[in-house]
C-alpha cells in the first residue's frame, strides 16, 4: 500500500494503549511503544502480531492492516468493545436517575419525612436532631436521594400535622367509649417549669384497655385545688368527655382532692401505689429506723463520693466472689429506693466491711458506724417490706384495670403488718405506723371496691369479707345486671342472672363497675 511502511516486530517490549481521546475502533488492536518514558506516536504497533506501522494521524492504513491480516478476530474484538461502550452509555442515565434528588412532594420523600416526625415524637427527641451530623449521615446512607427538612419545617409544619392526625384518631376512639377514667398529675421539669399531664383510659368494644395522653400543659398559676379542677374540667370539655361520666384518679395530695370536687368528677379514687408509698414512708419515719437509714446513707454516700473507695470496694467484691454491684443511694420520696438500698447493703456487707477497714481509706473507721444490731434490723426491715415492694410493682400494671386488686391486697397487707410476739421493737413500731396510715384511706368507697373485686374471676369469692358483706355485694351486682338486661332488652340467654353464672369471667365487666 502506497505511503505505508509495514515492519514486523519480534521483541517483547510492552505495548501501551492509545490515549483515551483516540476514539477510532482500530485502537482496540493497536497501541504504541514508549521511548524515554513517552509514547512514540510515530509508529503504531499491532497488539495481535506486533507489526509496527507508520502513523501520521490517519488510521486508514491501520484499519486495512487489521482487516487484511486478522479478519474476523479484528471485527469480533471491535464489535465487543462497541457493545461495552453502548452498554456503558445506556446505563449512565439510569445511574444518574438513581441518585437524583427526590422531590419534596414525591410519595417517597413524604413517607420518610412522616417517619422522621413520628421518630421524634415517640422518642421525645429534640427537633434539632435533624441537624445532627450523625443523624444526617444515617438518613443519607439509607436514602441518598432524600433531603432532610429543616428544623423549622419539622417544628412548624410536620409536628402540628402529626398532632392533628393523632388527635382526630383519639377523638374517634373516645367518642365510641361508654365510660372513661381520667388520671392526672402535676410535675416539675429539670428547668423548674410546672406541668400538668392528663390521661384517659377506656375499654374498647373488643375488651381492650386503651390509654391516651390527652395533654401535657404548662401550668403557670398556683397549684390550688380550684385551679387544677378548672384545668380538668376544661380538658373534659375540649375532649367531649363529660357525657361519659368520667372517673378521676390522682395522688393523695390535698389540692388534688379539692380538684376532684371542683371538676365534679365522681368517683374520685386515690392512686393505690401512692397510698402504699405514703404508708411506708410513715413506717420509715419511725425514729429508730430513720436514724438507721441515716447511718446507711452515710456509708453509701462515702462510696459514691470517693473514687478510691469505689475502686477498693470493687476489688473486695472480686476477692469475695460477690456480684460487682454499686451501692444504691435512696431517694427520700420513693420508699422502694430505701428498700433497695438496704437490700444491696446486705448483699455487699462483707465487701463493704473489708473496704472500710482497708489501710488505703483513712476515713473508713469514721464512716463505719453500723453495728451488728443495725444489720439485724436491716434484715428484719427488708423481710417486712418485701411483700410491699411486690404489691407496688403489681399495682403499676398499665395493661389492665387494677381497681379489683385494692381490697384483697389491702387485706393481705393488713394481715402481714399485724403485730407478732416475735417482732423486735423496731418492727412493731413500723407495723403500727403502716397500719394506722393505711386504714384511714379510701373511706366511703367500700361498695365500689367490693363490686370491682367480685367481677374479677381471681377474687370473686371475696375471701376477705364476712358472709354478710359478700352476700350484700352479690345481691347488688345481680340487681344491676337485671337493670342492664331490662334496659337493653336482650334475650335472657345473653345475660344469665343466676348468682353462679353471674361471676363467669368478665360476664358483666363494664367500665361503670371497674374504673381502675
């Protein structure tokens, strides 16, 4: 071919690909050698036979060589590379679309935004979590196309929309409820701001106990019974609950008692767990016990304040094969924390004594004021209060009504706190203080308690009552069942009225009878 010099190469020198800007198909089988570190573009080298051809910028002679010498091998190689380039170019729009930002009004973006809003609401997270680097990294990893909304958008748009949606659902459920029980409590935040929370309990047609927090509002005024009662009344108006004859459950504070009267809610019941706490606090206020708790707090506080003492205690626990547990500091307003403190003291007594006697603790002897008799009293107190702790845990049940448990539990506690000849002076005083405080609670509510207990299959025999009181309770329930039967005009087989059939599980369980 004129103007073309073809030279056959027989060396093993490496052939380098043509630069990327070379688009001709011939470069799939042609390349260049390097001279002094640079491509020698004066001659193109065939990768199939290593023939060296003069290259002046035109690829005609290269194409002719490949077709004449290599035929199908050259054509097949060219077609394969063209297919790869075509496939690569066709996937570019797809990849681009995969990582294109989601529109704010797209279904996927709305779904993610709604999920983030629910996450903040259910977790009580701060709104500015959407600005946290870690949270943004998490969302970007899960959905790179999604743009996280601003804090202001969450605050002013998303959260109010979620509140409106949930409120509508709660209103529908409450509208279908026959009776509603309201609970309320006032509390103070870490920022010393006062709030009042109101919740509602009701039983659904399929016998499920539902609980809703109706509102948590800042309370600016004085915490008088009149002010709290007005707040409760307004909440019932806002949620359309007055026609459901709401019952009220609060703690035993005098302002809450007056609030129930002001709100015109009946019956008004006091939280049994809070009642037990008050009675137990009276028992712990006995002079001997209070002084003992003071000495125990002194020991526990020493190990909490001193890093060195805590390290030595842990070493002693390992040496004595005791559980590696920290000592518990009680909270004065929660009796069960005092019980836990004493229980942990007994568990760690050998390690505590060994640690306080260590030469590395200079103040050990000053702190260690507990005597053998003190530990004997601690054992008795823990044993006495163990049933009370079990009752407190049981009464914190939030999945089913607990009003039916008050009478049998109260009767059991009274029996447990009866004086015995084997009691020490300390235990005798504690029992007397506990019983005196417990007996003055819930006056005038016996009939309601007896009815609720009789309707609970676990306690329907009323073993804690005299035969006369039990018979009177059964007669009252039968009369009410008959009244309900006549009122709704149902067939007799739907409401069996014999006393034996009356107490089959939950036969007549109505919110009116069981408000706990």
